[in-house]
C-alpha cells in the first residue's frame, strides 16, 4: 500500500507545534517583566489592587474627608495637579452641581467636582 510522505511531515509539524506551545505556555504566563501588574482599560492592576486615577483640577487643591459630604471631618488634602488613586465612586452631597464622590484607597473621600478622570471612569462602589 502506498503512503504519501506528506502525512509524516504533517504529523511531525503538528507534534513540533504542540511541543512549542506547551513549552512556551508557562513562560508566557509567568512573565516577570511587569512584576505582576497589567493594564486594563487604562488602569494599572495587580493581583491584589486595582485603582483608577484622577487629577486635582482646582488651584486651591481638594480636601479629603472621612465621608462623602462636606459635613464629614477633613482628614487630609491633595494639591493642584496631583494624581490621586481612586477605588470607586459614590453619590453624596452635591458640590457645585456634582453629587459624585471618589473613594480613596484609605477609605476616605474627595469630591469628584474637583477631580478629572485620568483613563477610565471609576465604577460605583459595591
């Protein structure tokens, strides 16, 4: 019976491609050049933390409060043009036509009225 030589060639190429895929898979999965951080829709993420970014746009800076209203105590501030980390957004007291407040990684809040988004828009807090 006649067997074409191409079938052996196809089998050898297929086996070689499978071997390369198996060998390259772990190397691609454990790329350490970015120390575990990746970019998703304009935000930097890691296995433990994902923050949105914002820039303070008012010359006077912005105060950081313990809750999403001007009635909460001031716990800090950010200066003009500072880049801040944002966890998520909530509705709170209306400040000059904007009732959104951004939650910081420490659990405090800044009025979204004075912060411009850098990259993607923060999601609502759950």
